[in-house]
C-alpha cells in the first residue's frame, strides 16, 4: 500500500427512479469499491434528486451523491471504471482536490469583508 494518499471528490449521478432499497444498494456498492481501493470516505453530501443540465438516457433528473475521499493515487480510475459498469449509475466523475483551490476560495471570501471594512 502506498503511504501517499490524496483527497478526491467522487461525483455519482444515479437513476432518479430508484427505490430506497435500490438507492442503498448503490451507495453500498460505491462504499465497497472505495474500501477495495484502500480508500477512506471523509464526507458524503447527498444532494438527492436534481435537474440535469442536459438529458441522460432520456431522463431530465438524477440522484446526486458527492463523496469526499482519501485514496492512493493509482485507484481513482479503477473506481470510476468499475462504477460506470453499474446499470443504475448514469455518470461518474473523480476530481483530485488541489490546494490552490482552497487559497482562491479563501481570498474570494475575504474580499467582501475587506470591501465592507473600507466603507
């Protein structure tokens, strides 16, 4: 096992017509893939059913799950490929977290406060 792990966001869009049981089964499958990859789930944001920007499989909505993960660098593509094989998974995207995004966000959050203090 590699000692260097990086943080990633795993975005999964599921079929919005799943029952509670099917939804839990898909979430369990995602978690099993992450465990097999020696990863760790840091956070799960479950957005629920949201409108899609464009139709996928003739559906206009999808069920969104946004995972925050810590993974070995070699495993994101394996997880992504495995999840794409599942019938109820409409889209999968793994994005590596980059430290400079946090810096930019902090600067943009501080800007309105500085402008208000100048008034």
